[in-house]
C-alpha cells in the first residue's frame, strides 16, 4: 500500500499528492500536446479554435488603419479672394454706364474741334459728296479712339491692385477670375479688347443681357476673357484717399 510521501517497496517512489505521473503531461493552453504523441481529441480542437477566433476578434485595430487628418495646404486658385464676394449684375451695369460716359466726355473734349466740324459737314453736304466722306471718316476716327481709350482704361485699372475701374470702385464691384482671385493680365486684355468688340457688335445689348440668365452673372466679354465681376467684400474696401493717394 502506498504511503504519503514514501517510496514503494520496489524502489519506485509513490506519487505525491497533487502531482501527476511523469508518463502524462498536462495540455498547454494554446495547443501543447495533451498526449505524448501530440494528438488532440475533437472536443479539444474545437475549444482551441474557438479561443483563437475570439482572441483575433478582440485584438485592437492596427495603427495604420486609423485615419489621419490631412494638413495639406489648399492649392492656389481654389479659394476665393478676400477682396471678392458674390457675383453681381445691376451694379456692374451702372458702373459701366459711368465709365463709358467718363471716357466719352474725356475724348470728346480732346476731339471737340474736329468732331464739331465733321457734324456740321454732314448736316450741310450732299449725299455722296467728298465732304460727307471726310466727315464720316472723322466720326469713325473718334469712335475708334473712344474704343481704344476704353480698352486701355479698363486694362490699366482692372489689372492693377484695385481690380476695378473708377465706376466699379464707386459702386462696390471688382473684376476677378472664375475662382475669385485677381485676373491675369492676358485675361483682362482679352476681356477689354476682343470681348468688348464682340459684345458691342451684338444689337440691343444682347451680349450684356447674357448675364441676366446665368447664375455667375457673366456677360459675353466675361466668357471670352474668363473673368467675373463680383461684389467687393466689406473688409477689403478702401477709402478714396487710399485709392488715389
């Protein structure tokens, strides 16, 4: 009979309390063999598979899967200029009338003697006479000078830091590109030369009326020059003393 803590008669030590014989080994937590040959029972395999699947599901997400905020700076031309607001139409029409009268009166004062004689010759000369032809040429010269003066006037002021003619400054409008930024010199030139020529050739102001039916209020010369007229933002308004200093 085996006694507690003593050896058997044959020299073999009796199993101690709480210890297993050396012939058998305990099963590991994660699949260590419970049998000397390493075979597992179907119940043990099912238990281990369930444990592994539960651990994989409870594992935290990898750091690379966490979305990181983007600190990239916005590209130029994608943000609206601080000096420009929403597109406008009514105030630009009033500003244009003022600008045309301003240039017309200025050029008319310079060409007043020749223009007066040409008008008198048209009124007194016969139809088809040389005097009538010369008078028509003088009037055509006056119209060409007015167009060139208007173009130069618009190019110089709209391409400057003000981005506006005197009329637009007075009525709170500014010329921009389609993104609200300052237009390029080439765009301003196209707007005030080819654009103005085409829009003035359309009868009954049809080229200007296009802006009434567009959400961006762009007229035909704006489409040609790829420009836009917007309201000048309040924080960017300058006093007349600053503009003409």
